[in-house]
C-alpha cells in the first residue's frame, strides 16, 4: 500500500511538472514565432506540428503501451522531451532557431506528449483501487488545468517580458525533475498481470494486427462503440464553437482581449470544480447517468449561450459548461479504465484519442466554413451564434439517442458501467 501511494505521488509530481512546463512553452511559442515571421501560414504550420503527432501516432503508441513496460515508456518520453527542450533552449539562446527548426522541435515535443499522456492514463488503474478511479482522474485533470492553463500560461506571459528564452529554459528544468520522478517509480508496470506478462513479452511481429485488435475491441463492444461515436460527435461540435469563439466574444459580446481572457479563466475554474466534484457525483449516479446528464446539460447551456448577448450571463454559462465537460471527460476515462482489460487498454485508449484529436481538426475547419456560409444569408451576429445553437441541438439529440440505444444493454455487459 505504501509503495502504491508513493508511486502515485511520484507520477502526479512528474505529471504536474510536465504540464507546468508545457504551459510556459505554449505561452512562449506564439511570441517566438512572431519574432521569426509575420506570415500567418508559417505560424499555423508550426502550431499544427505540435498537434499532428496525436493524429499520426495515437494508435501505434497504444500498441507499444500494451506490449512493453509502461514505466520505460514514461521514462523514454520524459527523456526525449528533456533533450528536445534543452536543445531548443540552446538554439534560441545562440540565435540558431528558425521556423522550420522550431516546427521540428514542436513535432518532437508533441510526439513525446502523445506517449506520456497516453501511458499515464493506463498506469492510473494500476495505482488506485477501481472505486477511486474518478477521484484519481479528477485530481490529474485538476493538476493539468492548474499547472498548465493557469500557472504555466500566467507565468509564461510574465517571464517572456524578461527574455524569450526563459520559459523554454524553465520548461527544460521541470523536464529534468519530472524525469527523476519517473525513474524513481517502483516497478515496471507491464500490461495485465505484471509478474506473468513480463515473462511473456516478445518483440512485435505484426504491429498492425495488434493495432487493429484495439479497433476491433471497440467496434465489437456495443457500449464502447456507442461511446466512441458519441465522443466523435461531442468533439466535432465542440471544435466548431472553439474555432469561432474569439469572434463570438469580440463581435457578439463586444468584449476586448482582456475580457476574453477573463471568460477563459472563468471556464477554467469551472473545469477545476468539475474535476473535484465528479468523484462525489459518482457515488450517487452511475457512469452512464453521468455521461448522459453531462451531454444534455452541455447542450442546454450552450443553447442559452447562443441566444444571449449578455457577457455576464455567458461567463456564468461558460463556467457551468466547463464543469460538465470535465465531468464527461473524467467519467469517460474512468469507464475505459474500469471496463477494458489492462492488457489492451493502451490500444483502446489510442482509438479514442485518435478519434478525438483527428476529428477536432475537421471541426475547426467546419466552424469557420459554417459562419462564412451563414453570413451569405444572415447577419454576422446570428452567424456567430449559430454554432452554439447547432451544438445544442446535436448534443441534446445525441444524448437522447445514446440513452435509447443503451436502454436494452444487458446487465452482464453493463457490470462495470452502471455499477
């Protein structure tokens, strides 16, 4: 028990430090790009390089997680990230950085994040009791939000004024400390039963077949298949409103950049509250009830956002929507960790991450297209409200359809979902 608690603390420490440094870097990268080029296409390519590994490697990384020591995967990701950040800091300091070089570094750092984030999700069930998964996932989510979205971004904005290299240098230092935490984890964390699986691990002969095993597992499980379709729908619609959110705030709510930051901060606080409340809610409702109620609440809340131009009301609605977004995400992660065998959890999680991050790129494109097409018929205010109204309709319909489809799901299949 003491060993498990110690491992949990070390993993949480490494996780928090990684996201603290990540927040610093994400705050500094746009400013660094602006000193290198004024071309928006080059800037977008650089930021896309950071997210592209999620689309390219989520599925293959899931295979590796289910084959090899998860501690070694974490250490490898941490070491790679540390080396890349040290090299990037040096390049910035001596003036060697350029847009192509920065894009390559962003791609490498993004790949290390794919491995790190995906592996953390598979280790958590090996460190905590099944009944405490929601609490653990909530703590990790809160840790990410506080360190990256609040502390990291805020500190990054201040430190940039001292020197552009400092956020990257501090991120490199946090990467070194996080790596030490990961190295100190006790055990190797092989998939499934660690003692027996360790002896059975063999080099992969057909990684594509193993990758497809994860896809088939999701497809043949009725609940997971429905959850995957639901996740794609939720992510697609959410990406649509994110793509046009800044214009909604500026042109509909008539707010400036500072007020926009306040709105995002309010939403972040809602996310943190939701991450801590989900374990309490789980004691009173089943995970299926939490999934459905979260989707319906998000649909209603964003529908109201699309019908108002009152900034204060939108702030309160953003808080509530962020609360239920986190409840949904934490609950979904807990469902996978609880119901999927540990030896295939990496691949199944990879399928969900691939669907989510892959569809988000399409959603952002559709968001801009939707508003542009709408403006040929309607005024700009309604066109910017339209994504919220459409999201509301789709979320409510999706929640109701998911409820009906899962209504006859047999008790044996729902043993881990409705418990």
